[in-house]
């Protein structure tokens, strides 16, 4: 499951690098994905 979010994060970063999205959109989206990954890791650790 984490791999899915990591691939999504890479695609989001590619959009940002190619200037196809704003810095705010990138930041908001990356934060959302990181939160999802943290939730999954926390559940796996429990």
C-alpha cells in the first residue's frame, strides 16, 4: 500500500518539477500523501 502512495508522490513531484502545478498545490498534495503513509505505517507498527 505504501508503494502506491510513493509512486503517487513521485508523479506529483514530476508535475511540480515540470511546472504543471503550483507550489501550494504540490505542498498540500504532498502533505496529504505523507499523512496517509504515516497512518499506514502507524497501523502496521501496532
